[in-house]
C-alpha cells in the first residue's frame, strides 16, 4: 500500500471517529431506550342525578363490578307517582288534540242545521207579517206602531238567520288550525314532561359505568343525599394507562404506535403495550435565553396503553418502560 492510500484510510477513520463523537455529544445512542413512569390512577366518583333517600347499597369496598351492574338504589315512590301523573297529562292532551282534529260530532252539525231552518222559518213569518201590516196601514186597519213592531221583528229574525248560517258553517268546517297547532304543542310538552319523569325514575338506580373495583363506600342506606353527591368511589380496571416522560433529546426515537415492554419491581412479568399519546408541549417551560444544558432538561409526557394487563400492575405503581428494539 503506497503512502497516498495510507493517507486516505487514515482520513476516513478520523472522519468516522469525529462523526461518532458528534452523535454522542448530541445525545443520540444506538442502545435501547428505557423510560420510567407510573401506572395511571383512574377513578370515578359515582353519584345519583336525583336527590332522595338512599334505599340500598349492593356492593362493598373491594368488590369487583361489571359494566351496567346495579350497585345502589334510591327510594323511588315519589318518582313513580310523578310518572303516573305525567302519563295522565299525556292522555288528557291526546284527547284534546283528537277532539279538535275530528271536529264536531254529526249530531252537533245536524243540530246547527235544524237551528238554521228554524231561524229561516221565523224570518219568513216575520217578513209576511210585516208586508201584511204595511199594506193595511193605508186603510186604517193597522197603525204605524204595529208596522214598526213588525219591521223590527223582521230585522231580528233576519239577523238570527245569518247567525244560524255562521254556526252551521263553523260546525261543518271544524276547529281552527291555530287551535289544533296549540293542542299539538300542549301534547308535545306533556310528552316531554313524561320523558323527564321516566328518566328521573330510571336515575333512582345507580349502575356501574365501567368494570372496576370499588375503592370506597361513601354513604350508607337511609342517608338523605343530594344530587351529584358521591356514594361510591370506583377504580377503573381497563384499559390500563402508564404515564411516563421522555427527554427532549430522545423525543425523535419514539412515535405514537411504538411498541414497548412494561415491567415493575413487584413482578418479573412483562406487559406489552404501545405509545398512544405524546404531549405536544414540554412539561417545563424554558427560560428566555436557552443554553444547550437547559434544552436537555425539557421532558414530554407520554401515555402508554397496555394490551393485556393483570392484577400485578396496580394504579400508582412505578414501572420501567423498554422500547422494543427496531421500533
């Protein structure tokens, strides 16, 4: 090998060493990434949406419950009574609307028709009497006073005919559209009140929103409680989340979906999971003037979702997170 080749080889080695040192100084490493965190504490304060007297408590501290399982109940007598009253109001509103939509009964229409015939007969008789009295006034067989009285009676009976005609027309047409619309609105309001009463009755039973373990039994049967007053504290079993933090220099080595292995000091079992969330914001706000050392102090919060965690991982427990090689 001549001297020229030796110089080229030495220069290449120097460049490689400098590049490796630069990567080391920048904080990058070819080793697996190890993080530390804690199992998230996930609790729910369970309460009734309605006030009342606590009738029964079905579970105790430490009991495991399933989704939808009834765990407490209020005295529901007043809520049942309210639902019965709401049902009655709905039936009344429905009857009023049906009455308006169907219009008058055939008997009522026939009665209005007969009233019109009677008014027309009276008007015809009054007209004939007026004509007769008016023709007798020239011969002196009738007086002006009698003629005026006959004319007044004729006008009254004619007005009665018009009133009877209007009544018959109204009977044939039925009720006004505005009255029907108002009745429909009253029925809708009654139905909404009925739904509220039914919802309030259903709320007298407290169901577990998710599978978990009862941590605390806050109240006992017989207690008078207000709405949103907690009666149980429930620890959610699934899914299991792990909260961890990654340094700013290692942020580029992970991404949402990256697979990880989670272990704890209490067990040698390995739990598989993946990174589900990386906070877009640093947990510690840097100062106005940033040095290299200050930037390396920044950390970002991670949420790791475990696929199948068992009871060996308890909430709040410290864990070690190992990023799967090749991820």
